[in-house]
C-alpha cells in the first residue's frame, strides 16, 4: 500500500512538474520579450536607468517577471532578457528614429537593412511660445484659472494616496485654449523625456489613416486592402477599414494581457503583428459586434505602411512629413515590429508636450497653422460612437464619454462632460480633449494598481477653471 501511495504521489509530482515546465516554456517568451522590449525603449529612447526601469516599471507588472534577468549591451544598443539568466532569451534592438524592435525571426543586419534610404530629421526647438516652440509661462495665467485649486490637483496627481500604492505619475500637462497653463514632472523626467503612450498610439494611427484618405484617396468604406482576404468567398473580404477603425471587424482577438493570450502573443512573439491578426477567423459577422482589439489596430498600421511606400523608411518619411513635423511633435516615434511595419496599436513615444500638441491638433479638428491636415469631417467621424459600443464609449480608434444612446448618464465618466474624448493607454496614459471647455489634459505614468482615477483628476482640473 505504501509503495502504491509513493508511486501515485510520484506520478502527481511529475505531472505537476511537467505542467509547470510546459506553462513556463509557453509563457516565458512573453516575460522575456516584454522585459527586453520595454527596457530597450526606456534606456536607449528615453534615457532611463535600466536597473530602475526593471525594478519600478517591469517587475510589478506580472509575477512572471520576477524570473527574468535583463542584460543591456550599450555598444550594440540591445537588451537581452532571459528567465534565470538562460531560458527563453529575447533581444530587442534600438535604431535611431525607430526606437526599439523585438528581434523575432530576424537579426541585426536585416533590421539595419530596413533603414536603407531612411531620412533622418534634425530639428532645433525654438524659444517661441508653445505650441510653436518650447516657451511656457506659468506665472501669468488667465483670470478664469484658480491657481491654488489647479496646483492642488496637480500636486495630488503626483502623490501616492497610500503606503502601498503604485500610482507613479510621471508627467502632467494641461492646455487651455492654445497655451500650457500647468506642467509638472516626476524626478528623473522632464519636458524632453519621451514617454510611452501604449494604446494612445491607436488614435495617432487614426490620424495617419485620415491623412491617407485626404492625400491619396484611401477609401475606408471599401473592402480592406489585405491580400489574404481578397477572395470574395472569404467572409473576411467584407471587412472594411472603417469597421476596423471602429473595432467592429468581427475578427477573433482576445484583448487580454497575460500568458497564452492574443494580445501578448502578438506583441512579444510575432515577427509581423499584422499577419498574426490577419490570420484570425471571424467570430461574428462584420460590423455586428464591438470588440476592442490591438490586432485590428496593427492590421490598420500595416495598411498605412503599405499605402505610404510599403517599407519602414517610406512610412517613417510619411509620418514625419505629413503629421509629426507639421505639428511640431518632433520627438514622436512609433516603433516598428520585426517585419518593418509600425506597431500602431501600442508603441508610440513622445514627450508630454508633444502628446499635448497632438491633443491640441485633435481639438482643432486636424488644422494646424491654418493648414487642414485631416479631411473635412474626419474628427466628427472619429468621435461618433460606433453603434455596437454598449455605452457609446468608442468611435474610430478614440475612446468617448458619449454615454448610452437612450441614457447619456450611463457613461464612462459620469462627472465629466459628454463631449470629452480621449486617447487612452495601459498604465494610466491619457490625452483627454474637452472641446466644450477648450481644454486638453495629458497624464503619463506607470500605474500598477487602481489608485489612479482619470475622472477624479480631470474633474479637479475642470473645477479649477471657470466654465465659459
């Protein structure tokens, strides 16, 4: 009997060990890939200390990262992360003006070749008043601004509400009209620090589509120009760019960040993130169900890449010359995947001031210095609730506060204006545009818990400024 029990316990132990090894083998590329890519961007693009980034930003994200050891190669501008120092290593490589790319099924030479014929842009910031330059005067504020209330709101944004909270606000910029009326940074960050927007990148991708519609006649209501769907008998052939912009494509995609999930597999194991999403089957008829998906955002990014030259260098030139340089957002970088297509779902970096410039550009309906950069009516289209979004919370790659059609009080942020729309991202990123108050509010940080509230903060800011 004792021998039988030992045998059974032994079998159970082996099964548990086997499952543990299987789980780690499948899950670790997510941990090592995330660590390598995140640290690479923060070190070589944002100029941060790698040890501090790993301890404060990466480790608290998931228990899996406790097993990971990153190694920074300053000479080759790479970061390699492996579990226990050897298991499932992943490497990310930095390229000037491209940021970092996770090296999936590629090597240094291939990535460098993608930069052939790439134009590198050098700009000197002027001392003109923002947004034309970098001049900011916070001493003389408009009369409608209650300086004490505004200062209190900003100070509280940088204060941890509890001894164990991880709010980690890094930057705040508040714009009233066309001027900055409040700005503050956490230690180690300043006006020149590029900051990760995560899914705020989707809203920038929207603007690039709008520019292509205006400049090159891209039809968002025609079947999406995806080679894998060109057969009319393929049910995905009916998917339009408009449906993907509104997250109503019907494609299967699980927007969950964890082991064995679509979003993390795509971001950290796919050579081409667009191809990963393109291969997904339909789970609903096109334009019948709303399903937030970083996968469809990266399909859109591939379409933008294809329509702007079909290469990393072609896309880079297009994005810089048609959008970023025109609005003075010179720091903006949307990092590409290993295939050379930019990661339009998640990987844009910009300074807080340049994120605010993008918000001002949106508030002005795509007009900058009297030049119409976006087509007429594009922003109205972009912030119209998609019919399938349950409480009017989504337009075309923008989050909304419109509320349920039959009950507008049932909305994401009940205490904030109905016309608020925003770019939102992981870890508490937001560029909030409030046309009725002529305001843009930017908050950037690395929040690991539920201690940060966009609604509470923006409400405080609004209460510090007289309406009208």
